[in-house]
């Protein structure tokens, strides 16, 4: 018998022509948006409602029936209703038996109930395959087209076949499914949308703490001290001078803290002699926040640049320049040109410009749209090699700014050094430790460990050989 062209079409083409039917319980904002997106992607959608006749504003092409009638149209039921209204499902036990129930609900607060909504639904309907999905996607994203930040859909469930079918639907909708395992992961998935910037909390809290500390530190040195000893009112410095000191200090310290956990991790691996032992939880969390730390540091660097640009138009600066000029004219004296000061000034500015340029480059390459266009080796080169170069330039920028004043007792006020002296402690420590780690003898040992060599395994093997020889 001769085969026709349609007989040779792949299974997927037949399945697309068939148009799988999806049932959605709930006609709220999310249910309507999800139904609209599914209709756009070629699915047949039927809504289950308590009052089919009163349901309005539903997508064109979707059918609206009672819950019982709608459930008979499909073996995949999306439960787009709140947990408080799940009880009516027990009345549909026979109709829903053996079907896939997709729970998309969220709660008002983290860990609101003893068990997750999906686990509660599974206990309520033991004859069904419950899958948790779509709760991390908003109705707005479904209507306007999912952006990068809302494309990921976490999926979990105890039945692998049911979970696979739901993940196929997620892909068809243009979203990215992420298998989180069994239904025990539903609590974590339900808590995820309720967390406000979870990876940004530590960087923001840390930067706020640094700003508050250095602000009061500078106020004590530059405002309170002159008032106590010289009766000068220097409070105007709190508007621009002190913030312009705090921003670069915070940026430099945060940049150093981006690379400090990597140094600590390397030291731990050398000490333990293996890469297979887990790092402490605080170090794991710190390393996961490095990108956010760097972006916050870049923000402070930007503010520092803006403050620096407005310095020439400040009243205090213009007043000092005018008085200096008048004094030189009346006394008929001028300050001799110092090549040393010119070199220091130009070097300070040049190092700042180069450091800021590389800082911006690091920030740009950390963006998903840019990092996705480079391979891992290129990304690591920019973030690691150029990152350390940025830290070196920014540290040198601060060192040149201080110059000989670092060693001068005159900068001490109530035995307190200038704030930029404190700012150099962490960056210099990171650079010294990194320099020690790249020494050939240390780097060779660290490379062997990261390639799988274990110190204890070698000892055990040599001990075993000695016992065998005996």
C-alpha cells in the first residue's frame, strides 16, 4: 500500500493538529490570562465555573461549562482558585479520578499553612496526580508576553509522567520549566514569589551598614571635631563632601567583598586538601550574592562620579578659589608649580577613570543579555582577571589620593585616621591573599585539588600499600 505524505509526518505534527484540550477551574485574572495564552499557542480551552452563565470577559474561543462538565473534556485540570475553596473538589471525586491536577495557587505570607497548598490538594484528592506549576508567573506577564525575569516556571510532582506533560505545556507557552523534584518541593516553590529580593538583602543591608558607619565616622572627624576645638561650623560638609567620601569607600569595600569569598574558599580547600567537602552555609550564601554585591558597588561608584563632577560649582570651592586668588594678588605671591603634585593629581584621576571604566565593564557583562552571548571562559576572564585588575586600580586610586598623608600624624583626629585609610584594609587584605594564592607552589597545589586530587585519599592509599607489603 502506497504511503501518503501525511503518513510520514512526525507525531508532533499530528498532536498539533489534534489541539489538546486543557480545562481551567477558575475564571479570575490568572485563569483568564492563562487561558488566553493557551488559546494563542493552539490549545483548546474549557473553563469550569460555578456560574457558567454569569462568567464574562473570557477569551474568545474558550468554552465555559460547569465544573463537572468541564472536567470531562480533559485529563489535565488547572486549579486556578484559592486554597480556601478547594473543598468543592471532593464532590467531583469520581469525575476527576486519575486526572492531572495542576495547582497554581499562592499564599498571602510565607509558610501560612502547615503544609503546602499542593500537598493539601493531594491529601484532599488522593486519586489524582497533583503537579505544582505556574505560581511564579503573573497574569500580567502572560498577557503582555513573558520577560526574562518571569519566564522560569518551577514544576514539582510525585508522578513523573504527569510532571512531564505539564512541562511540555510550559514549553509550548514559550516559558522555561525547571523540574524541582517531588511534591515536597511545593512549599519552597510557593514561598518563592513571596520573597522580596532574596539575593539582594545581604548586599543592601551590608551597604546600608557601611554607609551609616562611615557617615557617623566622617561626621565625628570633619564636623564635631572642628566645632569642639576650633568652634567652626562645618555642617555643610554633610551635603556633598561627606557623601562623596562615603560612596567611593563603600564601592571599594563592596568590590573587595566580591572577591574575598573566593579567596576564603581557596584557603579552605588548601587546608582541607579536597574540593568535595561543602563550604559553610554563610560562605555559600556569600558567594551566591557576589553579583548583587558588585552591582551595588557599581551604583555607589556612579554616585561618586556624579558628586565629583559637581565639585567645581560648589559655593565652598568657588569661595576658596576666589579668596586664594585675591590673596595672591594682594601679596604679589603665587604658588610655585610642583611636578610631583601634578604627577600625583594626574595619576589619581587616571587611575580613577580606568578603574571606573573596568567597573562598568564588569557590570555590563554580568547582565543576562550580555553574559549569554559569551562562553564560560570569556565570562570568567572578565569577571575574575579584569575584576582583580579593577580592584587593583581602585585601590591604587585611593592610595595615590592619600599620598604621604597616610604616615602623617596630623591627619589623626581623636586618634581616628581618615576614612579612606579604613577603606583600604579589606581591599589590601584581599589583594595580598590573592597574590599568595597565585604563587606557583600554592597555585599548583590548588589546581590539583580542584582537578579532584585529595590529600586524605593519598594518605589512605599509601597506608593501604604499606599494609599490603607487610
